[in-house]
C-alpha cells in the first residue's frame, strides 16, 4: 500500500514538474506582458547564450527562463573558452597523440581510448563540464535550436553526446547542427537517428510541401542518383549538395535561388533551369584526394550554367597541369577565390595558366588564391622569367582595369606563381592592395592563442618564399599599391629557427 502511494506521489510530482516547464516555456515565448510591455521571457530568449546565462545568475526570474532557454549554441566562443588561452592547449589533436595512446594500450596503462582522453584532455574537460552544467539545469523542453561544435581535432565520449542529444531533441526543435572532427584514424560516432524519426518518404513529402523553405543542404546521400528541385520551392535561396557520390544530375527550378554550392565529382550534370539567370554566388569543390579537375570543369562549364554570378569559389585537389583553352566570359564576376591542394603526386601545376581564368573575368575586383603545396619541387633556380617571352606575347593586351585586391595565401617557391603575380602587377592598372602570405594550413581563427602549426620543412619553404618575393616581386610593386608580405611568426616559430 505504501509503495503504491509512493508511486502515485512520484507520478504527481513528475506531472507537476512537466506542467511547470510548459508554463515557463509559454512565458518565454510570450512577447508582451498584460500591460503591453515586452515580457522578460521574450527579452531573455533574444539574448545570446553567454548573456542569457549571466542574466540568470543575477535574477531569479531570468533563472526560470534560462532553464528552458531555446537557443543552445555550444562552441569555444559562446562558452568563453577562447579566453582560457594557451593553458588548455597542453593536449594536442588526436592524430598527434595516437602513438602515445597505442603504447599505453599495449602496456596496460589504459583500457580504452575513452580513458586516455578523459584523463589527458583539459580543453575537452572544460568544454564538456560547461555543456554538462547547462544541460543538467535545463528542463529539456522549449529548445528550438541546438548547435554543437567541439574544439577542432578533439574527442568527446559518444555516451556523453548521446546523453546531451536525448535531453534536447524533442518535438518543436527546428534546427540541429553537429560538427565532429574525429581526426584521420576513422574514429566515428553513430548518431542516434531514432531521435529524429524521419524516413525517406517523409523527407520527400517535407520538401514537396515546404514552399517557405529558404535553405536546403544535402550531404552524403549516396543512394541519390537524380536531384530535382521543383518550382514550388518559391522561397529557396540557398542550395548546397555535398558528397553525394552517386549523383548524376542536379536540376533546380526554384525561382528565387541566389546561392548554389556543390562538393563532388565534376561528372555530375548541373542544370539550374529557371534559376540560372538569378544565381549570384557559387561554390564548387572537388573531392579530397581525388584528381577531379574541378578547376578546368568549372571555368569551362559554369559561364553557361550560371551566366550572371558575381561571386565564385573554386576548390580542387590534384589539379592536373593542363593548358587552359579560351574560356567563355564570366561577364559579371567580381569576386573569385581559388583553393588548390596540390600534394607531392601532382606538383607540376602551372600557376601561370590561371591568367586565362583572369582574362575571362573582365570586371573582376577581388582575386584570392589559397594554396597548400606539400613538398612542392618547383623551386626557382634562377631568373623566373627566363622562358616566359612566349607567355607575355600570348597575354599581351589583356589588361585588368577593375582588379583592385589580390591575396595569395600559402605562397610557395614556384616559378609560375612568381610569373602570375608579376603579370598581375604589370596589367592591373587599378590594383590597390596586394597581400602575399607565405604560410599555409588552418586559418588562425581556428586556433586559440597561437599561430597555426608548421612542420620544419614547411617553415623552411615559407622562409625561402619570403626571399623569393623580396627578390623578384617586391621591387615591381607600384607606389600606389598597398603591399603586405606575411612571414612566419617569429614568436610562435622561434624554436624552429
């Protein structure tokens, strides 16, 4: 009898708590109080995560709303880990720690991978502790947006991830974003898909009945052969298709499409149909570690696919050194960014061939070239212009009257790149700014308190590139051009000198 009474009491307490959570959620979403003034719950819901947490620390009213806060956004910035600085970097990324882990596993010091990471990763301990504290105090209802981006290259126990997701994924959530970088050793995470409860047929039905949809991203849909976006998606402005390896055709008739992105093989046929004249931004990327030839494909096909684009980003790996034929014009292109990842198996790419692409962009204002050259052997033995007379004759008269900003990141000791830069200086009469960065790797914004790491060989190559730039390029820069040469940081790389 006592046991039944206890169960009834527990059930009643649980029901009261759920009702209280619903009342708090209703207050948080109500815009105005009875007197017509904005409600405190509504004001609290508009605050960023850190501000909302601080408000909850000084007000009992805001504390109630904090427990049903609807926009949970977790990364090193929103959690304040950026201020912690170098102290948290005593543990390196996972790929650098694997030999140590394997040795400890062999000697029986640790039993599992998880045990090592939990003992040796201060930044993950801090990150996990802060997220855990927030999740523990959250009632689990009212979450509309959940975003989780752990520190780059670090590991979080899958059981911890499962616990967080089960606490927030419920009816009413509208946006869920998860980014995990498990390193290069295949450590993965099996997402509990049952939480989402979405079948393939439901997804098709969702797209066909979502006329207000504005952004659509499809990733790793390897069973999809043909993608057709109907005209009924009248508000769709952004379409991203990533790593759908079986995809053969992409068709889109969305009448308001402004941005299109594609990551994959260039064999996929792209037809934007009614969207073609409306698209202004495009991003095309080849598959990593595959000789895709995406650069050649994009520059020969895209002018007819999307003739009115004003911004184009091209990313390619293993770009083969093929002569660029006369290209169709990108008549409205003002921003061009090219990212080349060229490893030792294909070091002979001729950077000077990019002149053909520049010639196809008569109103180009900004040109950015990002390079990652691993073990490039095209060093400059002497005069980099010794064999370039035919090139200059071929490109004579190809002035770039609109080009104002040029940036090259990861500048290697490559003869063709010196010639390309010199050619731009000679032909771009309106050039205002030239930046040459001799480093490559992750962007400094991905690091906490220090520059991105460089191998000893990469550091030597960067310093060699500095000498080449000062010898062959710096003297050619007109006084009207603001020139900046970025060298390896003396403070962060002093030990490698």
